[in-house]
């Protein structure tokens, strides 16, 4: 989806996905060493980035939406933490490599032909030994109608994740139902893919 789509989507005064970090991210944050250098990808309005900053990490939020990142800065100020923001189309523009101890992404949905670049962009941003953690909707989400894209090609297949991340150390993998209440656009029972891997030297 385009920058214009997301700028309009985030233009409401309220935080459309809420201000509380995603439950999977909150369940996995203890994997990080204190004061880690962290990137949040397709971060939107900043709820996960701000939470990780509150945990004491040094956080950079990436998104193509300037409107979303302005709200990230607003939320960080509300919580009295610092989050660096970077405007970038993560499906076409590479981020700096080997910079971060961890990379997070929550419901960052892109067209299927761009998904492998997106995942590799996050993976490449990590130092060896860094963690990649994300939760996305699976193709089965179409039947649940509790949020996410309405096009199958914008959703994720678990087999792709397993193939793309083959060779790295698996910490966590889950494909199935979850209950999510994140603002007005993610509400109820849904179907997700959760991934946590540690980057290994190739």
C-alpha cells in the first residue's frame, strides 16, 4: 500500500491501532540485553517503538508514512522517551546493514512479490547474533474479519517464512489463532504467524 494510503490512514487524531504495544512483542522483550540498539519496521504510529524505549532500549522507527512517524514522536513525548524516526519505503529502499541488536515488525503487510525483500531488509539490518521478531497475519486471516488486508496476496504464508529464514537459529515459531485488541482496526480472534530468529553468520 502506498505512502499516501498510510498517511491518510493515520491522519485521524486518535491512534487507530492504539497506544499499547503488541502482545507478542511484550511477551518476547526479555530476550534483549539491557540497552539494546533496536529497530522497529513498518512501525506506523509507534506503539511498539515507544514501549521498547520505555524498556530502556535505543530505538529507531522506520515507516513510509510521515504522518504515522509524527504520531510516533508525539507518543514518545507523552511517555517521556526518545525514539528516532526514519521515513523509508522498506520494500524498495535498503536500511543500514549490521546496525541493530534486534529488529521488530508487527502487521507490516506488503504485496507478496515484495515480501522477501522486506524480510531480508530487516535481517540485513541486524548484527550477527541479533534477533528478528515479528507477528503478521496469515492467509487464513481472511476468514476472521478482525483486521488486516482484504487481499490474500498481502498476507503471509508460513512456509515462506521457514524458507526465507532457513539457516538462522529459531527461537520461536507459531502459526495459528490469537486474540488481539489493538485499537479499532485489530479487534478479536485472528490468525497469525509469529517468528523469532537469531541471525547467524552465513
